[in-house]
C-alpha cells in the first residue's frame, strides 16, 4: 500500500468554467440590481429635494421626512420640533432617522444576500464561480459592521412608533376634526407593512425566543416567537413590498403637496 506523506497543495477544484448551469441564473441578480438602483435613485432625489413632503390640509407627512427636525421644515410638519437652525436640503430634514433606517435595511439578513449576489457577485448565484480571489466573510471592516443589525433593530422599533403617530395624525379633516382620504389609507397600509417587516426581522425572532431552553416554561414568549416566526418566513417578500409602499406613499404625498393631483376624500 502506498502511503502519501504530504497532502495535495490544492484544496479547491480548479474549474476554468464560470459555471456549468444551463438555466438563466443571471436573471435574478440583474433584476435585483435594476430594482434596487431605481429605488435608491428615487429615494436620494426625494430626500434631498426639500419640497412637497407635507400636506397641511390633511397632515400627510412622507416617511422620507419623518421626523422633520430641520429649521427649514414647513409649519406643522415638525412632530418633534426643530432641533437645529435652518440648513439647506444637503442635510436631510429627517437626519436623525434616515441613518438608522438605512443601517437597518443594509444590515438586514435578506438584503445582505440580495446585494452581495447582485452587486458584488459573492457569488452571483449557487454553483457560479465568484470573481474574488479570497473571502474573509464579515470579519473585517467594513463588513464587520453588519453585526450591528440587532442595534439598528431597536432604532427601527422607535422609528416605526413615530411612523404610527404620523399615520394617526393623517386622520385629519380639511375643516378640522377627524377626516380620511386615499392618502390616509395609503399611509396606514405602509405603516402596517413596515411593522410587519420590522417584526419579521431575524433579530426580533431571536430576542423573543432565541435564548429559551424550554418553551413550555415560557408560554407567552413561545406564542410571540411562533407568531414572529410566521412573519419571518415572509421576510423577503416584506422587504420588497415595503420598498414599494414607501415609494408609493412618498410619491402620492408629493403629487398632492405639489398640487398635481387632489386627494380623494372619503369624508371631511
């Protein structure tokens, strides 16, 4: 019997072909790149526009400007007041919330998979060779910052509470008192879906039941864990749906605020 004294120098298969897959594996990464790029472009323009974010007659405030704390914010739109003097839109009016919203989305487990594959091709798809020579995972800067996701989740909860307040405030009639329009409905649906996306987060699921050793001794937490687990199974769908509802909500409020369309009122 021949005895090998040294292990082979190569530990990975040396395959020259990019992949042996015959299906259109590139389609999904291409769609993700297109949709995310369009959304980021739209959101960037709107965040720095500084106009058409508030409808005073019905108290509609776009989530891209909530909370509006800049001294330039129009009267009535500042839920938490003005935190600093008027500055140009080069600094977002919702500067205290947008970094945390962005951080929560960027570090989200689903979004990581989406943009790692689509933009960095790490890898672009299963059984497709990636172009990178080495892999260090999320152990070095800047990807080590992905471990802050659980802390961004706590901030996202606070922002969701603020968005809920904005939704309640949107039940404002033109002549005062309670009123409701199509904008109110759109804002409320967006907030409900944002809550569903936030609570479906993997960090939320771990917080509710991840450290329990015996579910039978913690029936309330077990019930909460099972409900969040159901949402967690839809985390990818909610991630994309909320991007759509955020854009729709902002676009509708912008059109109403600019006078391009009138809000369809159900009453008052």
